[in-house]
C-alpha cells in the first residue's frame, strides 16, 4: 500500500536537503515541494504567523513510520508538523513505491 506524508519546511533549501536525504536512504520515492505558503498558528499559547514551504512525500506504507521519524530527526523545527497516512494508489504507483524495499524502477513521479 502507498502512503503520503505532508510536512511544511522553513524554506525550499531545507525541503530539498531533507528530501534528498530520504531519497538516498530509500525512505521515500518522491518529494513534491510547493511554493511558499502563509501559515497562521498557535504555538506555546501564542498566535504566530510566517511563511513556509509545503512538501508532499510519497512512500510505501511499510516505510511510513520510519520516514516520519527520520523527517522529525532531520527537521530544523523543535516540533515539526508531520502528518502521514496510508492511501490507495494506482497499480503503477503502488508498484513503484513498493520497490523502495529493493530494486530499481523506471517510473517517474
């Protein structure tokens, strides 16, 4: 089964660096990095706001917990917002991400 992970990063460079690390470690098959977004939030009882860069990471459900834990370890925020969930995918996508366990794929994201 396929899984997705959503995580905002402080900037594009951080998202690219962490995404590349997870790709090298075969914890994800792809990271889609979006443009800047405006974030409004409550942290430590105070309201805040800022600009962040969202990312959607694609993985195999069997690697979901490990990928989330690794993002949390590499992320520069003290407590990053990382949300992951198993999901249905096309047969081709499922086969591609299932190959994170070993082997190579010619399928692009």
